[in-house]
């Protein structure tokens, strides 16, 4: 067994993994445990030019945990979500536009499901402009707050909803849009996720709707301020994609977003997520 070689991407977050090829990722029995250890330490892991296909990426994902095969079912690729503006491959322009805001995956899942512990993303086609994926650690941000604000946040709850995400894409929604969004998923969480393993994180981002017990406008302003402070430039790693790159991130502990790119772009990412086993409370 040889250990994975890690090189920090920033002083506080992220690591590039080198000296490992596709065969080792798929066959070395020591790799999954090493990846989880590196993920807990660094939050984001970069593998340049591995060149996963959808088939080999699902094989690799299953080595890390239980692959969520509900993704891609309607497109006859269970376990694979193609992040694309092509509505034949994904939800199209509107769905992709929501990823341009900082967010955490899985916050609006039904109550019996938990957010994914990790996301595996590979670049299949680059965009001509933009399209970088940026990451920021809410674990590190929470740890850096003073004790009074940590206590305040720990006493609060937050509602995440599809409507919260849509409002950030359509800043002047029609009553019909609002009514439609109100029928979509929503989920209440503690604002601070106290993990069984690892540092606490914040359940914030683009799907936040309101803070129960607080004036709606005041709560939304506070939630937006938390995101703004957690994602200052010194806290962010932004990845410039090359075809074949793969990034894995600690979904419960990270915010991520995509830099906007051209409408109608052929950009396509292959995304796999693992089934969440840890409840948020």
C-alpha cells in the first residue's frame, strides 16, 4: 500500500491528489479510506486528468459509499447526473442557473433523506467562458466565529426550499411562479450541523428561505450575510476546469457555486453523489 500524495490548493482548504491513476482508483483497496481521510482534512480533493467515463465514475463512487442511483434514472443513466444546459440531458437553463449561487446540495430533500456526504464531479466538456467551480468551507468559517455568534447560530433553525433557490434566479417572479414554487420541496434544518465526525458546519446557501421565529426580511438578510462572510476571496478555492479533471468535495461542510457561462453552452459535467447516512439533527 502506498499513500496518496497531497499538495495543498490554498493555505486553508483543498488538496490536489497526485501519483494515482484510473486503475489504482478502481482497484487499490487502500484508496477509499485514504480519500475519506484526505476529504475530512482538506474538504476538496482535485484529481487532474483522470478521465473518468460515466461507467468508471459510478464504479469509483460505489467504492466510496452507496451511490445515489435516483440521479439520472429518468435519463436512463442511474447514478449519473449530467450537469448541462441541454434539457434532454438535465433540467436545462433554469436548473443550471441555480448553481451560479453559493449552495450546499440536498438541503430540500424529504425528511427521511439526508444530504450527501460527498459529490464527485468530472469535466466532460468545458464552457467557452466562465464555468469555474468555486468552494468555501463552512466548517472553517464557523470555527473562526466568536463564541457569542456560535451560540446564537446554534440556537437557530433554517428553512430551505426550491422557492428560495428560484427567487435568486428570477428576482421579479410573477404570482404564478411564486404559487408554483410554493408547491415544491422545503425542509427545516438546524442552522448548525453538529456532526458525529468532524467539525460543525452551517446549513446555508442559495436554497435558504427564512429563519423560523425571525422577521422574514431580517432572517434572509442575516442568512445572505453569513454566506457573504463565508465566501470572501481569501476563503475560496476556484477550480479552472480541464476536460478529464475530477473534483470530490465534502458536501456537508462546503458551499460551492459555478461561475456563470454562456447561454446554450455545450458545457457538460458528470456528477455522482453518495447516499447520505447522517441526519442533520
